[in-house]
């Protein structure tokens, strides 16, 4: 990288840091609390990743994503997943039209709701695997094929899928291979007592908030490219790979509790996403290169849905989160 490019990137890091501060300030006009979730959503967006959000109904998941899209001047689309939803209901369909003058008939593609910048896939586990796969393919390829013709999805393209942790009846859980497509698995908690008071005060009054558009789609694409160019020290990459390696019970050097409680560990995508998350977190905070603390901050959301506990863990009441917390303690000794 020459000195001019380096100088431009330094200016971009400073610009991104300023823009994200403004974005959070605008979101705070509507959303009370949830600072950590907002940070992680922004990190995933800047890393070109997608998120799986788990939380009970009524925690403002839709409002949060809609607000983020509005502040970032992105086209927002919400898809409510139901058992009768078909793949074409998401991707779009071909319709036969007749020209009024020539009377000639031809097919025209009508784009589905997936043709937006920010997609909220509400209760993705309520729809059959065939329809889930249509969305997951679009997430991976950033394009849709209908009648042999490929249609490119708009950029940036960010999917946030939600799942309800309570009602499991009549659901189609996502297989592990499909869960792996999501960069983060985020759990939305209840607001604190003080936050809930503020939520009730603002939502039960006639108070209307005007949101300012802070970032454009074009700027986000520039920032996403910047994240890829951020240099990372070898020891930071080695730390991320060691953590991912330790989750695998087949690895001889894995801790005993991993062999005791884990059936399957995280694949290489976990290492990649931990580093991408570390890069984004560093740049958003105005730093030019990530450190090991940035990787550690990504461990829980990246690994939570990538490690599979066994019967022994379930019998002892050990969850994936418990394993990751114990793993973090072991990882501290690697530094």
C-alpha cells in the first residue's frame, strides 16, 4: 500500500468512527438500551455478515432493524415466515404479460421482498426447509435465479433472521450447516427496570421522532471494503485460529471439558468471522488494527451457534454459552 492509499484509509477510519457515533445517537432517539446488540449489528453489517437474533416477542427487534435501515438510508424489507410460505414468495416470480398493441406475450420477473438492502426474516424457523434454503442461498450468493436468469441483489445486503426461543411447536429448526451461514448469533435480553420505564413513557405518548439519515449505501460499501484492507498482526490471527481449534473434540490438544461436553466444534468460518469482527470493532472505535481483546469480544456471538453440546453436557445442565465462557478462561492463558 502506498502512502496516499494509507493516508486515505486513515481518513476513512476517522470518518467511519464519526459516522457510527452519529448512527448510534440517532438510534438512541427510538431504541432504549440494547447498546451491545446495536454494536454487534453494525459490526456484522460492516463485515458483510448476517445475524441470527434470538429473543422473546415484544423486545423491539423489528423496530431496531427498521430504525437502523432508516438512519443508514437503506431499503428495508420484512418477511414474516409462515408454514405455507413458498420460495417464490421471497425471491420473486415470473408472470406472463400480454402487450396491448402487438398482442405478444412474454414473461416478466417481479422481484420479491428479498430485493432490499436490509432484510428482517421474522421467525425463520416457522417455515419449511425448502423456503429457508431460498433465503440462505440468496444470503450466500447475493443473487437470485428465476427461469434460468440471474438477478443481482442490491448492495449492501444484510439479513437479520429472528427465532422465538419459547414456542418450538410447529417449527423447523435450522440445520447446523445453515446456521453456519450466520456470522453472529445474538440473544436479546429483557430491558432493565429503568429502561422499561423509559420505553413505556415514550411509546405510550404522542411523541414523534424525526430520524436523520447519517450514512448512505455507497458509503457503507466503501467502509466494507476498508474493513477488508485493515492489517492484522500474526499473533491476533493465531489466537483466533487456536480458539476455533480448541472447540473441536477431535483435536488432541483441546481441553478435557471440550472432549467431555462437545460433539462438534466450530469450522474455519469461525476463525474468519472472529477476525472480520475484530477488524470492524477496531475501526468503528477509531483504531487502525485489531488486538486480541477484539477477537475475545467476538467469541460468544460467533461460537454460540457453531458448537454442538452432547448428552453429557445436557445432563449436567451445561449450555454452549457455559462452554464458551470456560473456553475464554483457557484462551486467556494463551496470550
